[in-house]
C-alpha cells in the first residue's frame, strides 16, 4: 500500500496545477471549482507532457514527468500570487479544498484496498488495456508505438493511457501496479466530479444552503452514481445459482438489453455502469473518460449560469471558452464517443441560459455566444492537433435501428433515475407559474461565506428557494408551457399513460416514448424562469441525459461489428454517458423534493414521505446490494493480496514471465519480438502486453477494427504462421527480415498452436534465453 500512498501524494501538486483553471472556469458556481481542480490538474499534467513529447527534444522517463508535474504546480502557485487578474479571481476556500482532497484520498485508498484483493490483469479487455498502457510507457517520444502492430503508432483514442502512464512514471511503480492505481485515480476523480455537480446544484437551488446540505448531497449523490449498481438484483431473487460473477448477476447485469427470435440472438448490447467497471477492472477508454465527462458536465452547468447573466464577451469569458474547448477536445482523444454528446450538452445549456434566463438577451448577446462557441471549437481541435493528424477514425457512418429495447430491460438499468425524474417533474408541474416582477424585492440579510454565491447576500433562506431569476416567458413558453398546474399535470400524466399503452401494445417503441416524454418535460421545466437557475440546471441535465438515452432507439453508429452486435457499441457508450448525467441531476432533484416536501403540512408531508421515500429507499438498497454482492464474489477468484496485476502470472505462465522479464532487461523499445497472434479476450499477445515491446500482430480482431481491416493485418498473420510452421530456413529468414523481426519467442501458446516441432523448425536461430517451456531466439541481421 506504500505505492498507493506515494501515488496519492503525487496527485496533490496536480491539484495545485489545476486550481487557477478550475477557479476561472467555475468561478460563478457555488463550489468555485474546489472539487474539479484535481481532474483539471491531472489532465493538464498529462497534456503538457504529451505535447512536449510530440514537439520537443524530451525523453519519456520518470525525470521528465516529475519535472512537468512539479513545474506546473510551481507555475500555478507563482502565477496565482504574481498575476493581478489571477489574484482577483474568486478561489475556493482552503477549508473546501482540503475537504475535497480528503474525500478523494478516502475513495482512492479505499478502492486500492479493494483492488488489492481483485488485482489481476487477466480476461476481458485488460490485456489490451495493459498493452496500450505499456506501449505508451515504453515509447521514448510520441506518437506512441502500438505494441500489437510493430512499426506503427497507436490508431486508437489512447490519451487515457497517457494519463495513466504519466503518473506511473512519476511514482516509479511497476506498470502492473500503476494499472490498478490508475483505476483508483479515475474512480476517485469521477467521485469528485459527481460531488461537485451535486454540490453546485444544491447551491444554485438554495443559495444559502448550509455545509451539511451541500457536502452531504454531494457525497451521497456520488456514492449512488459511482458505487451503486442497476436493479438487476430483482431478477435473481430466489435464484442462488445467480450469485456468481461470470455466469450470474455480476456479468449479466451489464448484458440486460438483448433480443432473440426463433431461438437466435438478434440484438446484443452492453449496458455497463460505473461500479461494474471498477469491480471488473478494465482500464478502458470509457472508464478513463468518466471523470472528464463529469468535468464537461460541470462546464455545461457553468455555461448555463454564465450565459444567464452575460451581455457581452470579456477576455475572461474567452479564456473560459478556451478551457471548455480544451476539455471537450480531450474527450475525443480519451474516448471519442464522448466528444459530440458533451459538446451538444454545452451548447444546449448555454442556449437555454441565454434565451430563457438572460434579461439582456439580444442580437449582440447571441453573437457573443456564437463567438464563444467558435473559440471553444477551435481550442478543441487545435489543442490536440498532433493526435488528429495521425488518427484515422474507424466508424463508417450512421444506420437506422430496426430492433429496439424492451422497456422492462431499460427500467432495470435506469429505473432509479426514472423514478426520481417522474416525481421531480410531477412536483415541478404542480407549482403555479409566477412572473419575475410579481414579487417585491426581499430584504437583504447577512452574507453567507460558505454559500460561495455573492447573490445569496440579498435573499433570505425562504425567499431564495423560489425567487425569480429569469425572464417572463417568451411566446413559446406562454403558449405551450405557460398553462396552470392542472393542465400541465394532466398533459404529463397523459404522456406517461401513452408510455404505458405503448408498453402493452407496441412494446418496442415504449423506451423511445418514455424518453420523449421525459425530454419534453425537462424542456418544459427548463424554460420555467420562475423557478431559478438551480432547477433550470437540473432540467437541462435531465433533458440531455434522457435525450441521449433515446438515440439508440432511432439510430446507431456503423462500425466493425455486424448483427447481432449492430448497435452494441452505440448503446454501450451512450448509456455510459447517460448514467452520470441523470444520476448527478437526480441528486439535485432529490434535495429539492425533500426541502419542498418539508414545507408542506404535516399530514401531506408524511404521506409523501411514506410513498416516495420508501420506494426510493427500496431501489437504492437494491442498487447497493448489487455492489456488495458482485464486489465480494469478484474477489473470490484470486488469493493474492497485492496491487501487482501480474502477481498471478508466475502460477500460470511461469516460463513466460521469466522470458518477459529478460526481454524488458535486454531488448530496446524499437526492436520487434515475434509471438503468436490470436483472438480477442485470450492470453495471446501476452508478451507484448506485459512488456510494451512491439510484436507484429497481437489480437487480430482489434487491429482489424482499429485499422479499418487494413490488408496488412492479414498479411502479417499469414507471415507469422509461415515463420512458425515452415521447415524452410530460407523462407523463415526472408520473412523475418522482411518484417524486421529481431527476436522470436516460443512459449506455451506458440507450442500449442504450432506443435512441439516448432522448436526444431526454429533451431537454426541462436538461443538467447531458455527456460522450461519458453525460448527466445535472436534473429541474425541480413547479409
């Protein structure tokens, strides 16, 4: 655990590095970026190191990464006190910063303890993740080399591995330990991101809410979103055989939405959610992007608040736009699926803030917003231009969905958040509309330092809950959304009734119908200026979240996979975005429902509490039951208590481990080691995965996917098979020299695939390493 403590300590200067950017970007939010300094700092440290390794005469090693980390922290501290503009900015209090650091450390170290009982880099996508991470670590300069396709750079969204490798280098830990500590970092950063969103939503809903309400809602919401599972536990009640991981609730909870016809699978999707990812332990792009999608969500809320007040652009607003573009651009290089979603969310949030909440809206303000978005777009592209110049996308277009989701399966995944949304909208629609000019100005009260909102100084606690902050309804609002509570509630109830009818009669459109009703309800409540910025922000997030959930019911991204996996990745990647967006918004919604209910007469309050609270508690308990059960059974596969993800390997591949250690000690990063290629989710490609030293082809399917079925992949596979199988010394040498192979490895998998005679066929090569069951041959240079 000493490695985990050192790693945690090294993340503190990353927080210092990110503090000015966080304060600038989130200065108008109640938290002022206290929770988000660390994710921004981690991103900044990795980005600067990545850019320097692309552009400058630097070498990828520990000294370089330590210099970048502490150099940026020092620059941040000096600039904070030496630059007049930065001195004048609103920074979070040190008390708040220390509190967030403690929350991060508790989550990170707690996960490290758990991961030490579930550490293996084995199965699913982990060998691929480890290969790419080691490829980044071993590359002396960038672009990083692909360890599974020697001589070529990684053609994948690899920036998450740059983040992981930067702190692996800085901490000096083994890459197999860094793999697991990086997982804990992304979990703790995402936990901080959800906490920040919920904290800010509470502060915007009730500007004078106390510390307990803000921090409590933040931490509880983060626990629900990041540590809670879906409702699959309901499906295994009374079935003891389901209490297993790979062939029970652990794995099956992420394969909920499937369809069969005539006994044949016709629609297979993945429905992963955060806590499953961290129990499973894949260091995959969608997992590594999670903290930064939450950072982008907070930026969308900040744009919503800012553009509810701005009338013209100032230099500081352009700086915020550039920071936003940089963060959004990072999503493309970490997990490209996230970029368009969060770009659109930011645009929607800013537009709603300007059009329905800004009293100075006009042509100049609209043009200012367009200019800010243009700056953000340019920053997103220019900041990561080195990546774009060498990356070839492998999606091929958009297709129309023909097989859609079953609503019972959809509710198994999102049922908790759907319940909160329905109650929230019902409560919102039951409140009467009120023009902003119909209330007298409230009397000023003493300033609340903890609120972090200077506007809070002018309002009492009672008045801030419902004080008008926006405009009278525009014509659209007056006509469509300006009716009284009975009409609005009736329309909403009819919408839900239509969903029920679709469920019974047209089952495969019910999910789209439900999402559409919730999206329209979110739009209707988002533009109700009477309810203020906090509830407007909640509704904007629910609009974005349920809008994303509706997309896989209409279209899918065409990729490498065909039926029945046609929309597998679309559902997978979009649902993974939906979960934290609507989960974080639900934290603010639950807080508002609870505080509004507390104002009701005792009898009504008790009835509502008995209804909503009891159902909510049941669903929360079910959600947490998944985590407790799946988390425990996943630890039963391995006896090692360690953070070393390869600690299991000597028991399974003893000779292969010795060979890998010899290669790490004796072979340069630019040399090529031949090993047998194989199918995905197997142990093929293990030597290049463990060491980062390139081989000709690792997992064949993955390289075909990343390289748009480049014929060179198949040519290399054929050449490898000939090298291991041919009895002709000349043919083998010609192929080895043609593909610039420096070493040939023969271990247990090569022996199984090509037969025991493989040793005799390669006997013309000199042996440089030998152990029982494994041999490494040196390829002589061509004459």
